C-alpha cells in the first residue's frame, strides 16, 4: 500500500470510531431520564402497599432524589444536543466556505420548545417534591 492509501484508511477508521463514540454518548444521555423515571415509579408503586415498603423519610428522600435526577438529566441532554448542534453547524460552515443552508436555520419556536417543556416539567416536579414533604 502506498502512503496515501494508508492515510485514507486511517481517516476512515477515525470517522467510524468518532461515530461510535458519538452514538455511545447520545445513548448514555438518553438513558439517564428513563432510569430516573423508572426508579421513581418503582418507589411510588412499592409504597402503595405498606407491607412491601413503608413511606419512611428515607424512602421519601430516595423518591425526591430520583425525581430531581429526571429534569437534571433532561437539561443535561438538551445542553449536549445544543453543543453538538453548534459544533456541527460550525464544521458545516467551515467545509462549505461559511455558507449556511436553509436546513441549518431553525425557527424560534422549534429551537426553544424542548427547553420550554423541560422548564415546565421541572416546575411540576418541584411542586411534587414539595407535596412529598
């Protein structure tokens, strides 16, 4: 093999590993709110029957901890998505000589809708936490 083919192969390997790393990070972020929600649901269901789990202060603390993890992980996921979007946009503009495309321009509503929903969700969870104690 000539030097250029080896370099091209290494670049292709780097691209594949970068995609794998990117996918692993996204999947990990997607799991956080699901795990928290399932754990909180399990605690709530278990407290329905006093013989399974009585509602002690320790159980309340665990429930609050899992409930707090839900919006925190969703907001962390949104921050990671925003950073990835900015990074991808910058790279696309670098490759295309600073020319943005129509697909890169998002509407104001669709850009902030996930943040609005996460904010509402955070407020609702905060109210539930105050009801627990």
